[in-house]
C-alpha cells in the first residue's frame, strides 16, 4: 500500500487559539504619561520597571495617579 493513505476519523490535531494580549495602562512616575504594557509579560514586576509597547521603560507610579497624558506610540 505504498503511496495510499486514508484519513482516519478523529485524528485531527487542533491548534489552540492564542489569547489576545491583555494590555494594562500604567503611568510612568518620571513623566506622568500613561503607557500600555502587556500584562502577560510583566517579568520585571519585582523591580517596578516595565517595558511598554512603544519600547519605553516605565517606572510604575502610584495606581491612584491619573497621569497627565497618554502615550501616542502605545495607542497605535
């Protein structure tokens, strides 16, 4: 039976859908500008410094600080 293959029912492999990135707005303590940060990639949370979507390093401000503006690069 070389060259002949039959599809067997039930042997389909399904690839799970990747979840959409969960973005969190965080105000930078130095500039008071709010940046977007991927919540699943918060590997530096012990130091309080995060990498925003725009590439800026964010030093987390108090969660009660509303900031003064939003980053235009992160909003894209």
